[in-house]
C-alpha cells in the first residue's frame, strides 16, 4: 500500500502544477483498506482543501474527489 500512497502524492503534485481544481482518486471498493488510507492521506494534505466521495457517475464509492488549493 505504501506504493499506492506515493503514487497519490505524485498525482496530486502533477494535478496542482497543471492547474487542476480537483483530482479524482480511483481506489476501488475492495476491502476498503486503500480507501481509508487514501482518506487519511488527503484529509490533512497541504494541497487539498476538501474531500468528497465520488458521485455515482464518477464511480461512486470506488472514487474519492480531492478539491485542490489554488
């Protein structure tokens, strides 16, 4: 799982540098362990202003959307 969280960090950096206002992290459903780890990483992340679960058309519970600080 550490590799997945490192990839999320790199993804957030790239999204921020590219000027995106949000980033969609697809963690899947599975056991929920990755979703919980991603949520823990993002909730106090310096690049993230807010989190929300994915809407049904975005992937629902298998997705977390991070609103990025501008």
